[in-house]
C-alpha cells in the first residue's frame, strides 16, 4: 500500500510540475543574423605624428600590446630557416647489397659496383657491429630506390631496400632543376 501511495504521489507531482507553461515559440521574423554587436573591437592608438621607430600599440578592451609581434615572429622564422639550412641528413632509403663480417669482401663489392656496373650514385661502407654493410644511394622515397634495386637484383639477388638517414644537399633541394639543365646543356 505504501508503494502505491508513493507511485501516485510521484505521477501527480510530475504531471503538475514537470511541464511548465511556456511563453510559446519566438516568431521567425524576430531572428536576425547581425552579430556585429558581439564583434571584438580593436583600435589602433598609433599617433600619426610619431616617429617610424616607435612601435604601434593595439588595444583590446582593457589590454594594450605592441603590434611589432609580427616582426618578432618573422625573426624567429628566419632563424628557423637558417637552422634548417644546416641539416645534413633526413630519413630516406638506400639499397643494401652486402652485409657480412669481412671488410675485404665489402671493399671488393664496392670496387665491382664502381668499375663493372658503373654505378654513379653514392656508395657507402658502414660498420654496424659485427657486420660491414655496403649501401647504395640517397633516395627520398621508396619508388626511386626501387628503380635502382630492380637494376641491381640480377647481380645481387639478396639486396634489399632499407630505411636509413640519407645525405641532404641543400643546393639541389633549393634548385632541383639545375641538374636537368646541366644535362641538357651537355647534350647540346
């Protein structure tokens, strides 16, 4: 009986106070898209008669700040560009044609690649304990490395394409068409 009274009280309370009478919906004609009243107002306080070296001050509400921030940002970007010019390597791909513990054999592989196969890309001899590894090329993507790998596969069937830090030539990067122009001039 006690449960029934609670249930009746709950239903009556919910029905009386659950749905408050509203003022109705607003008419569509009252809605406007003009939000200019909420736009932040930024005013320049630079004096037209001030010297060129004086910084322009910008105010935003109660705050005021120096507008020469962009000059500081430009200086930081220039510093980052100078730092990036010193980069000598980046992640890329090489073709590993030899990996074993015999240094003399690794040097023979390099000599064979240079003389018999006339490989014109850089060839590297690295020692990664306990093996000497002969790697070829500085490729920025796997597709370019695959082209050379396809040519080497007959002579070195165990060769593989590996990820490695490859040399970075800033001059070539900044002027990638220079090599093509040089080749065209030699052909003429």
